C-alpha cells in the first residue's frame, strides 16, 4: 500500500515524547541506509497540545500536525499509524486504525491488560485478511547481538537449554523525591517496572530460546508509595499505584528454568538489560550497556584456561549490521528502531506477517498478567494462560 503509487507510504504517529523521538529518527533515516521497498513520508504528528505538537513536528521532521488522533487516522495521506502513547490509549487507537484500513505499529507493552490485548490481537488477525499489517514494537529483538544469540540457539550451539536468566536494571526512580509521572499510575501505565521493562526481557528471552513461558511464581514491591506532584506550589503528594520492582521465576516447555528481575531502583544501573542462557554445550551472555558485544562460552572445546569469549557483533554477516559502518564501528540504541521500521516496511510491501505480531504482544501480556496474579496470591505458582 503506497501513497499515490510513487513508492512512498504515509506515516501518522501519535505521541512525540521519548518514544516519539526515537520512532521519528527511525522513519527519517531508514531509507538512507536500508534498501526499503517503500520510502516512509512523515505525513502527520499527533499530540494533545497544539503548540507543543507543532514544535515537536518542526524539530522531528513531520509535515503536519493533528490534536485529535481520530482526525489523524482519517487522513488520506496516512497509511501507517504508529502508536507511541501511554498504554491506556493503545487499544482505542489501534482498533480505530485497523477499522480504517491502516497498518499499525504499536509500542510495548501492547496494552494495559490481557483483555485489551486480546481485543487488539483479534482485530489485527481479522485485518490481516484484508492485507493490513500490524506489529508490536519490541525493539530489542532488533539488537544485532540478540539476533545472533537467537541464531546460535536455533543452530544448536548451546544444546539443550537449562537456564534462562534475565535482569533489567534502571535507577531513575531511586530518589523518593522524583516527581510523579504517568508511568507511576496504573490507570495509564498498566503496571510499573513489570510492564515497562520486564516486558522487554520476557520477549527477548522467549525470542532467543524459541519457547514461551508456561508458568511463573512472582514477587512485586512498591518502595515509594507517594511522590511529589511536579510543579505543585503546595508540595502535595500523589499516590504511586504501580510496582517499583518485580521478581519472578518461570519454566519453559523444554524444562529450562528461568529467573527474571525488573527494577527502576538499582542505583547506578542506567539501562542494564542483562541476559544469560546456559545450555548443555555452552552459554551466552549479553548486557545492553555493551550492546555491540556477546559473550560466548563453548563448553565442548573448553580447556583449563577457557572462559567466556567476547564476540564483537559488528561484522557485515551479522543481522542488520551490513547497512551501517565498517567492522568494529559500533551502533547504538536508536539503530534498533531503524531496524524495526525496516522490517515492518518490508512486510507491509511484501504482504507478509510482521513479528512480533499483536498475538505475540498478547502472549507477553499473558505472562505479565500471570506475574501480577502470582504476586497478589502469596507468590503461588500461576500458569500462563
């Protein structure tokens, strides 16, 4: 579906804060580095405040603005709707966009509840029959090192998987005087560290090992229950209604054991997403703060001086890397979103189903739901529905 048959496709994006900025960068740059079958045109940016949206559009490269996302969806120059809003609006925007015949890219987690995600996945499946494509934006799948890790597991380099270990550690809420934000309100965010960053490590580990969690046992904790309202002259406090940290164990169908930790209170850790996979033949380890590296232990050729080997993932033979710089020249966070929109545009053009799909997003939401249910029931073992 191109715009007027000229090889371009119009994008309308709703939201222009953190995620809106990185998505804008991806839409702007993808065709300068990748051979895309459709060149994205940044047709319209949506936001609630007209002046702020106009300023963001001018800075980020969008042609027009709308203050009503419904008007954005209705525009003839929009064929793709990119949803970069808080989770409480994902369902309504996505369902309306699909009903209007648009392709949809939606930020993670897919929704704020299993029920909402289920509606979205059902609508996406129906729309796919009409040639519409939809994808949930788990951008860490597009880290070249993570893609290489998946390939190595699929090739049997690690043998049977025994342990999956994952942490996502941040510290931006460690100070109890940090003001309230939408991510701390359940009605807007759905959950706290669990959905915000825990969803990423759930998806990334399932992607790498090629299996889905079957059950969990969980703990969640809120360390700071009230926070100051930003700019309030009376210094009033607002209630934090989400988790600050989540811990859970899980099991995969193959019998592999898994442990997960997500927190925004790990003082000194800025964006440390750590993954380790232990198999019968070897191990892999990854830390996003060194995102161009993968650590590999080959158990089959180990000697008394063997250890983890640092593998620099910057070769043209590694996924996505050939479009960028010569070997040894590293890429960064923003590149993962460029890879994401490249894959999405390719699928839209080819009429193939993108991954991760809304059904994949629903499955991650089901894991999140099981974690919350277990944590609210004395950590009782809870199957993933």
